[in-house]
C-alpha cells in the first residue's frame, strides 16, 4: 500500500483513486521521489479539488533521520491541487536482520 493518491468525494461516495505507486517499496525516500515525479507528470491533468497523497512506510533498524525532499515545486503543485500529504508508519522492518556494522545476523 505504499503510495496511494486519491480524490476525496462527497460523504457517502467512494473516494476516486488516481494512482498507486511503489507497490512493494516501504522506504520513505523512494516513495517521496515517485510522488514528486507523478505530480510533475500528471498534475496539469487534474482540476483543483480535495486530494490525498498517502505514503506508507515501514520501520528501519538503522533509521537516523533524513528522507525525501519535497521541494517548492512539488509543494506548490500539491497546494494548487488541494492535496494533503499523509505519512503513515507501519510495524515491520523494511531491512534484513543482518547487523550493518558487523555483517553478522542477529535476532530481532
């Protein structure tokens, strides 16, 4: 479920899903890049409304900050469309069990 983009509809109707990106990717940086690329390619085709871009990420054992850059162009496209950004963290690790410092496997 990593990146879904949809238009919010009136109450009682199903939201209109527009895109599903990064199907098996659970790291934030590649998903942010894919969202920015999608907006660059597709935002001119959309009328301003109420949209959501929902990014789903999994934990990383070695996480220490960082992530995607959402530059002014991407943020402007989102704002002009009326698009909110949701970033949700899900349980489960996106990396393997090996210790990146020693190269040894460890128990989770």
